[in-house]
């Protein structure tokens, strides 16, 4: 049976994952790319980061984006959430503070969900804090929908 998820169920799925598929428009064409994200539930925003490139240039031009997150056990057991919202690039001390929130949040998810070793976590952090500070952004969620199928 397939049913719509309630808002709290959608938020729980978004909050318990850190890999999603970001959708954006560039030159009138849709693109979908996997990203690492953190859902800041109290502020209803998705925090992400990226180097300067195609994705960032596209989202600066058209700020309407979406993030899809799926948990799939089998063809008869899955759930999927779509967060539609608005891209906002962060700057200055706010950017650094939000990258810190992102880093701590994703580390907690990895440790608690995957039981990974701490040396993996330090590798994750070193990839975020390179010499070139990444572009940090929010996706302010305008609409959150989801479906579940369990047999």
C-alpha cells in the first residue's frame, strides 16, 4: 500500500539522512546531483556546501530548487521525501557558523546511524575545511511532501 506521509514523518526522514538529490534548473534544463546535506529542523532549512561551479552558478540564477531523499529497502518497502524551496547563499561569519552546524550534524548522523570509526569522521572534516572555504548555502523549505510504500 502506498500512502502520503504526514509532515512530521517527512521531517523525520529528512533529519535522519544526509545524502539527497538536489534538483535545479540551468539554461532551461533540469539537473539532479547527489549532495551531502544537513536538515536544520528548528529553522526549517537544509544546509549544504559546494565549491564554485555549475551547480552554484545555476542556483544563483534560479533560486527555486528541490531536494529528494529516499530510503529504499525493496520494491515493496520504501519512502521518499521531496523538499521544495529557495536557495540562499550565505556569507561571512554566518557561513562559517552554518558550516560548523552542518559538520557537527552530519558527523552525529554518521556515528549514530552507521557506527563508523572516528578516523573516518576526521577525514570527513578535513574535506570540508580545505584552504579554499566552500560556498555554504541554505535551502529554505517552502513545501515538504512524501510517500511511503510498505507491503
